[in-house]
C-alpha cells in the first residue's frame, strides 16, 4: 500500500507555489483486496437520510465517499499531532461535487496508466486539474493512496503520515472530495487508486 500527498497554495500577490512530498506507509503492497461492506441503496448511491453528507452542490455520493468524508471530519473534530506539528480541532469540510471531478480525473489516470504520482500522465498537477473543473480556488491540496481496501484503512494511513495528516487537519480547507478507482488490469501494481482533493474557493 502506498500513500502520497501534495499541497499547492495560490497566493494572490505572487502566483502559484507548489510543493509535493512523497509519503509512505508500512505494510505490503500485495494481498490488498477491494472490499466495501457498507450498505448502499439499490442504485449504489449513499442514502443521504441514513448517512447525511453536507455538500456544496447537489450531486450524489457513493457510500465509500460518504464514509470517507465522515471519517475525515471525525479526524478534524479532534486535536492531534501531525508529525511535530500540533493541530487544534477544526471545522468540518463539506463535499464538493466540483472537486470530485479533479479527484476522478487523477484516479482514473493513475489506474489507466498504472503509475503512482501527483503529476499526471499529461504532466499536470492538482492545481491544473482543479482549475480545469472551473473551480476558482485560493488553496488546494491532494492526498493519494493505492492498495487500501476501505475508507477506514486509507484514512488511518493518511493520518499516520505527517504530510497527509496536515492536509486533513489544515483549517484553511473548507471543501473536499475523493474518488477510488478499482484496477481493471491484473498487471496493475495496485488493486485500486485513491485521490482526495481539498480546496477553498476564492
């Protein structure tokens, strides 16, 4: 299993600054299976009444996405250390259907081209992908992962890595989306590819 994070900050006075750091987690890449035992409706979409998700736009979310934002917001509700940095509890993020487009683009790209990086096969970064959706942002960040079998395990992996944890706990982020794409090829390095995108509109 692998995790990685990237944060890009847009400064109105000085353009775009980007810094990407690679992260890793313990454990084997092999033996990971796709497993999602969460209850879903017959359409495969989250039952909003049973698992409410506050959204910035009215799209539907899959159950794993609803579970993931719930876990992220539980994490944000508690003070914690991310490496040597202390973060106070902070406000929850809301689900952004627009940011989901950027997350989906990158997860599909990683699965299709069997790679693991914040830089897409087209050379673009999270800031480029978010801008392409029409989302006018002041700050965006991205966590990626591969081979994790559930929202709980990928969230735990991200929280155990200081850089990923910082993205989760950063109070500047107001919106969030995530997409997991399962591998369609047995020759892929990982059974699935996860991208979570954090952002705040201008």
